[in-house]
C-alpha cells in the first residue's frame, strides 16, 4: 500500500503547523510567485505593541521599520525568502493584504 506524501508548507508537516498555531495563535500563509517558483512564508498577526514600535522606527527609517515588522511577525519562511531582502518585502506585502482583507460595517443606534 502506497502512502501519499504529506504536503509541506515551509518544510513543515501539518502537525508542526498545528503546533505553531497553538504557540502563536492565528497564522497567515503568504505565497510569493516568481516565474514558475512559489515560495511561502508563515506570519503571525502583529500586536498593537509591535505595530506601535515598528511605526516609531519607521518614522526615522521606513526600511528599518519594515525589517522590524518582518522580524517580529515571521514564524517560518522558505529559505528563498530568508535569503532575499526583496522577497521579504513581498512577503510583508502579503501580510498587509491580509490586514486589508477585513471588512467592517457600522450602523447608528
């Protein structure tokens, strides 16, 4: 009997990903595609404290603020992302898309 190979995300098995969810809470997987290649990064959502700190850093240097946000939110990434600064920026763009995916509605009482 053949077993189906388990699909890995960032080299992690599903039980390992579940362990990260228990440790970090809600996680977002961002896929970056360049040509035929797709790379993944797993992020945790930033806290208010992280957003405040990285925003303060970003006032002096936008790039340093972006790096701090990446370093505080990344949980696991494919080596191709870890080794390329531009890929890190694109991965963060995916995290920003996640933040923008929420919608709200309001109603007067």
